[in-house]
């Protein structure tokens, strides 16, 4: 019988991402999105990549913002549908990230600035600061920017009203 020391928490071991599986996710997603673009009679090219532990699929060279919607709502829905299509084919949960026309990349830049500014405000005032509700993608970008500024942050609330709180040091 092995003795377990309860004072030592088990170390979380993060396996290296399976690049081939992520590339397969991207290809399944691209096929699904090409079908949707054909049905909607929209022109656009699809780029695929793997970044970290997720597949990235982008619809580029597309005119208009119909696939983005107000504040990215259509893009979020399209991403969820695409993830479901991947799940249906692979049987595995997908963390695939979808971008349309560079919307997410532009939003990432805006949110990084927002997170850095909120961190500056909290450093100056010494008081926690709550931000507006955001999607999981948006909250992650803000959390990363706050951490880069040397502070910590937490998500609070329930979806779809979940938001970031930047905390003093």
C-alpha cells in the first residue's frame, strides 16, 4: 500500500497538444464553414492554423459584417456551431477559435489595452475595478493583460453577464 502525503497537492501535468488532432479539427471546421458560405452564397477564403492548444480557423477576404454581428454575437454563435460540427465528427470537445475578417484580432488589441488601463487604474486607486460583461474569449484576453501588468483578476457573475474584476496587489 502506498502512503499518500496529504500536504502535497498533486502536480498538474499538462500534456503537449496533439498538433495532428488540432489540424484535423481545423480541417473539419473549414469544410463545415465552406459549406455554410456556399449555402449563404458568400465569398470568403478560409485560413487554418494551430496556436498553443487550439485550432484557429479564420474566414478572410469576406465583405461585410453579417458573419460578425453586433459585438461579435453572430461570430460567437457561428463558432459554437462549428465546434459542434467538429465534436460530431471527432467525438471530442473542441476549443477551436473562429475569426471572421480579423474581428477577433482587432478585439484582442482593444481588450489588451482595456486590461492594461484597468490595471493602471487599480494600481493608482488601490481599489478593485469591475469591467463590463464579456465573452469567455474577451475575459481571457483581459486576464492576460492584467497579469502582464503585475496584478491579478477574477471572473464573477453568471453567463451571459460574467465580467472581470481587477484586484489590487
